[in-house]
C-alpha cells in the first residue's frame, strides 16, 4: 500500500470514531450545547427520567431561538439515539438507580469545542 493510501485509511478510521461522528453531524452544535447544559463541567451521572425531561426542555429552548436543525422525538428517543452513537451510556449507580453519563467520546468532543471556542 502506498504511503498516501495508508494515511487515507488512517484518516478514514479516525472519522469513523464516535467523537468525530458527533462533531461532523449537522446537529452537532445543538447536541454539544445540550450535553454542556445538562452535564455541566463535572459529567456527573443524571437519572434517566431527569435527562429525558431536560433534553425536551433544552430542545424547546433551542427551538425558541429560531434554530431549526434540532433532533426530533421525545427526550427518551433522542437519548437512545445518542446511546447508539456511543455518546451516552446508561448504567446503574451505587443506589441501583438508572443513570446516564457521557462517554469518553462525547467528553472528547466537548473538550475540543471548549478549546476551539475560547477567546
């Protein structure tokens, strides 16, 4: 394999990773905004029902700004899509309550956006 073909294969592999698939989608600004608003700086686990409600509330607020490129569906539906995208994980906390946390892929995307948006 030529050097350029090998490099292209490596770059394509990087673009298929969940971090870049999140940042590369049309709705990335809205998704990143919701993740930042919901999880804050510390990425503490959020009870599933609470995150479903927060997602719906945040999306309503985003739509009120005039943004049209937003995820559709219920908060639960959207969270499940984000789990399939490997940006959220659902697990049980120490008390047995079902919670969501951001995956390392989503955290990397948030950190990159934070770095790029600094003044």
